[in-house]
């Protein structure tokens, strides 16, 4: 780890909760989480989301839509 990056030799595990559970939690910039029940519209469960400071919500990484 240095001031601009972190290198990992194994997969990183993110916290996992349902969309309803994440929506009850306020995040901060820089947080990324896993949504266990994200399947909708052909999407898989387990999609990653980030704390979106523009919309003050958790947004899916792949398209910025609301969790």
C-alpha cells in the first residue's frame, strides 16, 4: 500500500448485504460494497456498488443506477 494504490495477491472480499440493508446505511466517498440480491433485468446477484456522492445513495458500479 502506498499513497496512490494498494496491491493485493488474493481476491479482496467486500461486505455483502441485500439492497434493502445497504439502502438503510449511509456510506462515504470511497466505499464499495457487494449487493447480494442485485439480480434484475438480467443482471447477476452479487453486483458491486459504490457510495455515490452526487446522488447520496449506493449506485451500481456498472451503470450508476440506484441500488
